[in-house]
């Protein structure tokens, strides 16, 4: 099973972006994302690659699902 983690793009530099995951910032590749993205967009990230832009109308449901699925482990992401 593969798991993609939702995060918010903070900045873009060419084909890379800095993405925020509950306060943890990571650089990810935009080389395989399914459509153009901009700072402020949310993306689904798997092994360092943004693979899908999360549509604004799907964001609340996606974040709620991820938070429910990881309720016990999410505290480790908040440093």
C-alpha cells in the first residue's frame, strides 16, 4: 500500500517546491504532479514527489481523512 501525504505549497523554485506538512517543511519535486500548481495550493506527496494537486473543494475532506487515519501518529509531525 502506498500513502500520499497532503501538504501546502509555500514556495516554488523551478520544478521543486517547499511544502508544509503540519509545521514540518520539506522540499519536494513537482516533476510528476498532474496539473500546474502555485504557492498556497495543496498537493498529495509520495516519496518526495507531488503527485496530485488537491482541488479546493476536496481539501477539507482530504485533510479530515488523513488526520483521522493518523490521529495517533500526527503528534510526531508537530515539532
